C-alpha cells in the first residue's frame, strides 16, 4: 500500500465506517464456528468479526501488519503471517473464509485464483467463502497511484469461483463502488 492508502485504512474514520457497515453485511452470511479472515491489514474488519464469530484466525502477508494485529488482537484471535495463495492450514479446517477490500492488492489474477483455490481447500464441506472488494472509479484509481491495483472483474468472478471448486456462487456488483460475493464448498 502507498502512504495515502495506509493512512486512510488505519484511520479512525475508516474503522468507524467498517463498524457501521460490516455487521449488517455479516448478518446475511452464516459463518459458522471457526472463521479465517484473509488480509485484514490494520484490523478494522477483524475488530468487527471478533464480536460476531466464536473463533477467528487471521492471515496477513505483510510482516508489519501481522505484528500490529498480534499486538491488537493476539489474545482474542490466532494471527498468522503468510500468503493467502499458500495457506499454512489443514484442508477442511474452517467453517468460513472471508476477505474484505484486499483482493485488489493481489498483483495478478492468477494469484487471486490461487487464493480462491486455497479458500476452497481449507473450507469444510458446506463452508462459505465470502467477501467484498472495491470497484474501479476515478477516486479509487487516484488512491492507488504507485500502489498495487488489480480490480476484480465482477463479470468473470462467478466462473473463477466455480473453477476454484465452489458452488452456489452469488456475485453482486455496484459499478464504481463495490463487488460482494459468496460461494459454498460442496459437501
């Protein structure tokens, strides 16, 4: 992330917006008893998840963010450093895998697809993979100057999730705003 992006995502204003919006979104999804969050960054979404799921594990690729997450949430969540494209977890461990506004930071579509495949691998049969990500807009492009920005194509996302092994795929997109998705591990 570039400096401006880090400042926004670590701000109290961002955390407050997440606290206002995320609980309503989460209420629409049965996450079960053991949830994995991929790429929590500064932990705004982690803080909300800790209030609604029984057991939470977070996987963060950035070492500085991993250390921050351990300091903030290590007593309440298992914080693991590593890549979502090569998850250090047993197959079938989690009841749900979630990710929020992080997939556009994954530099290639093939790495995003590897994350989808790994999410399928670590989910139990019947487990849910869901999340959100930002869509392309002028403001979003400005925020990512000098930063990784590989925006999800909402029109191809269903097929990509099915290719990773998911069924019951649902994708909702609001152009220039947000894409939301949900998929189920067969079982």
